[in-house]
C-alpha cells in the first residue's frame, strides 16, 4: 500500500486525493493547504488529515478553528511519495525539501520538464517511470494531445502534426483572470509551448501548435491536423482511437454540439465535480481531406491528467510493471468504464 501525500489541495490536488482514495493499492496519508478556507474544511469533512503547507501559517488554522495534524514536514515523514499540486513554479522550490525528506515526488504540468528530467503520460512511457524518484505529469493539453498522437503514430506513422488549441481562459472557481470579452492569441509569436511540451514525452514527433484563449471556463477545444505516413480511411482512424484508453467519442448528431453539452453529459453521468477524464473526440468530425487527417476534441482541463497521476504513482512505487494493467485498474476504480 503506497502512502501518498498531496501538497496543495486545490483544483488538481483535491481530484488526485479522491482518485488515490478510490484505489486499493495506495492511500492518502494527508493533504496540505496554505489557508483555512472552505476547501480546508471540506478536506477534513472527507476524512483527509490536513497539514499546513507553510509552517509559519499554522496559527491561521488554529485561529479559524480548523484542526491540522501538523506541517508539511510532519506529513512527509509519513509518506512514500508526494504529489506536488501547488501553483505552477512552486513545485520546483519544494524539490530540495522532498529530497531531504527522502520521498519520491510527482510534479504537475505547471513545472518545467527539468524539475524531474522525465515527463510522463501513461500510454506513451509508463515503463520508463518504473522505480523513478521524480516524475512530471504533463499538463492537461499535452496529456490530451499525447493520448491521440501515440496510437495514431503507432498505427499509421505521424509525419507532421498541427494543433490549434482554443484554451479556456481559466478554471471555473478563478475570478481573477480573463479575458471576459475578447479572443487572445496566446502567445502571438508562434509556436505555442504545447508542441515542445508534447516532445518532452514523444521526442520524435514533428508537431507545431498555435493557441488562443477564449472567454470560457469549462473545457479546452483542440483542432488537430495530421499528415500520416500511411494514409488511412476515417473508419480505420476511428478503430485505432476506439481501442486507445481514455478516449470517449461524442457525436454532434446526438446533440453534443459544444463543450457545454459535453459538461452536461458529465453531470448526467454523475461524474464527481462533472469531471470528464477522457479526451472527448467528435466522432463525426474525423475526416481525411487531401490525404490529411482532421478532427476536433474537447479536453476537460481540471480532470484529464488525474488518472495519469495515479498511473505515475503505481509505476514509481513499482506496484505494477504493465502499463495496460495499471491504466485499466485506475480507470475501473475511478469509474471510467
Ligand atoms: P490551484 O487550484 O491554484 O491549487 C493550488 C493549491 O496549492 C491550493 O490548494 C493552494 O492552497 C496550494 N498552495 C499554494 N501555495 C502553496 C505552497 N507554497 N505550498 C504548497 N501548496 C501551496 O492550482 P491547480 O490548478 O490545482 O494547479 C496545480 C498544478 O497543476 C500546477 O502545476 C498547474 O499548472 C497544474 N495543472 C493545472 C490544471 C488546471 O486546469 N487547473 C490542469 C493541469 C495541470 P491554498 O488555497 O490554501 O492557498
């Protein structure tokens, strides 16, 4: 039973905590917060032991009547592995603390590849994570692109990929960021960072990405274009993607015409926090035009990388050596059927 600490119980941290708790080969030994707000109270209500992420702020919890079991240093003494879910860039500052405590650590996509020297996606490189001390689970967008590139490359050979990312402006709970009434090239200068990030997992893939930010909070939308070495028909593409893990086909003809209706589907499925862990590919969009493949997919930014974190824990803790078995175990325990 791997003992897992979550440092940073926010958008990603709380979802990873629940996903760990759903597995039978790992357990949550504690979660951290910097402040005693409603999320801290909810963590306790759910049965997680709460620790102060910043030891100097312990007093704030006492003042607010939120009971904590200690500080991050106390938590690390109980853990085999920590998942760092602090805001982007802070994980790198935490690395020396994890090294000193002798715990393995997973970092999230807001950190640079160099923080761990290894970037992970379960379907692409599970085997290379086995026994590692430090792993970075790539961001939501990179996870979504890697999940489709890997099986298509194996089946048909990817000569060149272009992806236009229409990015949600921020997460639903974040009231500080925008835009609220604009479309923003992000960045203006091409390419966006997403292509190089995909190459941290799949270095041989020729990829260029462009991104814009739009006033929505619920999902990203990707427009993919691939030149494949062996040109398949759309049915063959569909068959390959249907067999790949963590892919869900949606159909505009079923009324799933937008990211909003996909989130409504998540609600109807009774998913926790309406999470859609899978890439949602519009089946009716898959087409071959002038020998090149095109399709649309929607990515739920808050949740698609969560199952990847579970597989990373399993690989690093050497609980399972087979990628497919770990992926299936994670999916089943989370309710991704
Ligand atoms: P978030 O919602 O802002 O949550 C961050 C959490 O970290 C909060 O619980 C915060 O606690 C805590 N925290 C703040 N400062 C800390 C510190 N010094 N030490 C420990 N914990 C600290 O952020 P997030 O969206 O979950 O992002 C976490 C990581 O996941 C980032 O690397 C991000 O790039 C990546 N990621 C995010 C998304 C997404 O869409 N949100 C998708 C994929 C990957 P308090 O609230 O108590 O201050």
